[in-house]
């Protein structure tokens, strides 16, 4: 299988599986515990059907949206994810360039493998910086100051990861950063020598956002210890309210899942929220973001921009979320598998396929712009 043979999420996933060593593929593909929430995220979209309107004379389709003061050419964006240069040597560089080409938003993680300054220079399009709340309040302020200096428009605080999820696929192979593979994990690397040759031909793997705090060599702390030792599980609403005020700009909470928490986000001055269960990687048994979307939009959608992610594999999934009131939809594994499969050309093909699916579906729905979508387009089973 080659890139031109990839026509959907499943094709990208298959190609990524062929190219990545098992432990790394399973790091992307896996989730917490029994992975019930991971499966439910996609299945939730199948609980409702689209109702098209015919004879609407749709000649052109406008897919642009406004989210947190940013104008996006597309109603979906590349969610910030960690460790991207582990999947392909270009990592965030490829994603930033692809997102910029398509005029949509992308995010750099505090566990990103390319600096937010470099990513900002690659694309002048909308960018968010995703970060975690640390015990070291000075580090939190330092991260915000650095993002401001780099010209980042939106800060995105992840609030559902005060500790790491129980990802049993990683435990079976001993996957960790830095690598601490067991015999099973080493064997899976051995059958994919191409990945290792390519990985070690390029610059050293590092975490530029945390370079003085997390050492990928023999030093400071591993990724697992980062979550258990550096992040602050006592984080509360007062702490976040202080950060929102300190940033004094557009601020988004990622990982909100209840009406009550959405209202609190409004009260402390947040600009946006992302309904998310972290792709099923944190609390297994958690409800899907799509299932929570309607009631949260009803409660706060007129006061804050509501987005969602989790399980999005098709353009029709995006249309269903938009019809329920989401301002935009985040993609995660969808573009990560494409990145792993073919770098920037892979991400570009994935974004183009998603754009084409949505545009085609909009025409079939009889909708000329995103604002034409509404709940009248849906019927729940």
C-alpha cells in the first residue's frame, strides 16, 4: 500500500501499522483499560442519521468558521498531540505546514518535539499552545510568556490529565520515553529496522518546550514521571482562573465534559472549551464528547465557543457535530496515522480527503455554508 492508495482513516491506519514498530503504533492506536471509551467515541456518531434537504441550488460551498477569534478555512483542526517526531522525523513541522496550507488551526503540545517558535514560523495560520498545569507555578507562567512572545493566539489548558491513563498496550511492550522496552517490545522494533535507521539519521529527539525540565537522555525525568511528579493533581478552578487572568487573552479548556464545568469555564472568562475524553486514553468508561455536545451547547453555546474531539474519522462525523452546535471539530489519530504513513504529504492528503468529504456531504445535505447546518438535519435513533 502506498499513499495514493489511502482514501480514508482506515487506510492511513493500515499504512502506519506497516511502517511503525509495534510499540509506537500501539502508543498512537491504544487507549486506557479495556478501550471501551475509545470505541464508543466513533460509535457515538452512528446513533444519529443525517436528513438531507433537496433542490436547494447549492452552487458553491463555504466551509469557513470563526473559533475563538480565529478565522479557519475549514471547520476542523489538528488537535495538539505529543511526541510527533516519534511517528515521523518531521513531526510538528509537517503538521504545521499542512495546516497552514489548508488555512486551518493546529496546536503545539508542551510535550511537542518541535519548538512552538519554529512551528509558528512555519505557518502564519491560527495556532494554539496546549499545556499542562505544573506544580511549579513559575513554569506555568514561563510557558505562557513564551507563547505570548512567539505570537500564539490561544492558550489551551488540558484539564483531564492530572495523571496518566492506564494504557495497557504500552505496558505489554514496555513502551516509555526514554525507551525502556521489554523483550516483546524490542522484538517488534527488530522487524521494522527502517524506522530506526530513519529515526537516528535525523536530529536528536527532544522536547523543546520542556528542555530545561525533561531530559530525553539519561537525565532529569521520563515522560511517565513527568505526569506523576511534575503535574499538579491539586489543580482547581481558582488556579485556572488566575491563569486565565494572567494570560489576558483567548484561553481554552480541553477536557470539559459536563454542563457544570462548562458553566464554570464561562464564569472564569474562558473563550472556548473542547469537549474531550482524550481519545479514550484517560478515564475508560467516560462518555463520548459527541454524546455530551447538545446539552452543553444548549447551556453555554451562546457565551463560549464549544468544540469537540474524539473518534472523528469521516466528514459526516464533522457535519453531525457541527449540526449539534460545535464551532469546530478536532482531529487527532486521523492525522497522526497519516503523518506516520507519509509525513507532510500524508497529512495534506488526509486534510484534503476530509475537506472533500465535508464539501461533498454539504452539497448532498443542501447546505451552502456551515451556518446552514442545524439539528433539523439530524434524527437520533
